[in-house]
């Protein structure tokens, strides 16, 4: 595009990165599956960092209930494909981007193409997309690709990095075939944030229903996640700075103004983690019991 110059556009990154490192970012390729609450913000953050190539996937379209948190969600974009909207926004930052779009989402049929030539995988899939997430993480590990996931929880973000030579995604979360959606959601939530910093200020417990795949969200959490993710991807791509890999993680909560570094040897099979999950199951059971009379009354 006339008037665009990569060096000028991203010159303010220099200082925190060197000129040579900026060019390395320009040559890097990042895959992002899911462009919703965090995925869209991830793409735009990395584009502004100067990363030059992306594989991006999402089969969904923008809807009104996306408005509170999703990059690209606005009245003029309702009904439009998320992958196309975010691609346009990213190209508006850097017209020279090498973008490959996967509008059908990701699955076994296209994972080889989605991860071809990729340096880092960034997880932006919907919280409840368990099967797709398991497939992607298994394939990135097989291909030796590091993976970054940062979950928006409450008004904070919980980080886990997965080293392809280290503990696997399924092993950390103790996932296997045959588990119910509610059990998968519980294991994923508890594994992401063992410190549970977000649990102390939930204002309306009725908004959480893991069985129905429903939960609240905030824009602050998504923006914090993008900042954390961008920093981790920078360190991985440039090979500098300390990167902590699962079963170690980090959780920052802005509402409580707390930072927790977590370590769960064995992941969700850790004895402490199993105790916490048992407590969480009891809380969910009590919540369902409390919700049932209200729902019955509403039906009448």
C-alpha cells in the first residue's frame, strides 16, 4: 500500500526489541484458532507487535451478545464472518501481512494446513470447544510447536504455556474420552486457574452454568489476556526472557489486585487439585439446586 512502511509503522517497538529482533518478528508465523473474546485481540496485538504472518480460523459470525468483549464486534459488523472482519482489521494495521484464513474453523481435516510452517500456536478457541482444542494441542505437540493459552476469568487472565517436549495438554488437564461436558468444563477451568483468584467476587452465580455452556465475561479480562499473550509469544519467538511451562502457570486478577504463580505437578491429578475440584463440584451442585426452584417458578 502506498504510504506504508513497516519500519516506520513499528519503530516504537524498537528499544524493547532490537532492530534485528523486529525483523525476526516480521518473519515469524503465528497460528490463532478462534477469533472471539480473546482471539481477535490476540491477532491485533501481535500485528501491532510486528509479527508478519498468521494462520487464523473461526467459523462464527458476529452477534449482538459479542459486543461486550470481542475485537471487531460493532453494529456495522453484525452478521459478518469473524475471520474476515479480523483479517481486514489486521491488514489495516499492516497491509503487508501474510494472512491465511480458515473460515471453516479447525479440525482433523485441516490441521496440517493450519499448522504448516507455524512458529507458535495461540489458543483463542471458545472455552467450551473441548474436542477441537484437544485435537489442536495434540497436533502442535506432535509437530514440536510451542503453544500459549491465556484464559479470561473474571477481570483477569490465567496463563499456561505448553512445551511440546514437556507435559501435554491432555495430561495436565486430565482429559479423556467419555467425560461429560460439565466435567470437561470443570477440569479446564480449574486447571487454567488453580489459584481461583476470580472466584471471590462473582456477583450473580446464576450466570454460570457449565452444563449449558454458559458463563459471564468482561472486556478487561480479554484485553489483559492479549497483553500477557503478546509478551509470552515475544519471548518464545525471540528466545529471550523466562518462559514458564505447564504444569507451572500464572494468574493475574486486576479486580483483586493479586498475582499468583501456580505449580501443579501432575496437573489436575495433583492431590490438592483433586480436592479443589471436589469442592467445586459440590458448589456447582448447590448452585443447580438453588436455580431449580427459580426456574420452576418462572415456568409457572
